[in-house]
C-alpha cells in the first residue's frame, strides 16, 4: 500500500500501526530509483542471510526430528 506506484501526490495513508505507535503518512513524491547506501545494502544482506539460515534450520529440523510446537519455537528462539 505505502509503496504502490499508483499513489497520487498528497494522498494520506493510515493510520499505520508501528512498534512506536500509529502514524499517518502523506505522499509527497512519486517513486524514484535510488541506489542503496552501503549501510542499507548490509542491512538487507544481513536480513536475507538470517532468513535463509532460519529456513534452512527449520527444514532440517522438520526432516530429521519430530518436535512439538513448543520445542520448535525454543530451537528457533535460540538461533535468533
């Protein structure tokens, strides 16, 4: 919704609920192509790696061991 290329300038979006509270956003500019900063590239790469590792561990656990939902949640929380 927020990154919809069909949004019109000055459109209000929200309220959006975040961990910091609720916000209303006004679209002030259209989509544009911007290069990723080094910090953002590292952030995205780290998230992709973490997701890959989480998925790989989950697949391995599901294939080899039968765990209860509580056991599975405990293992995943130990990885995070």
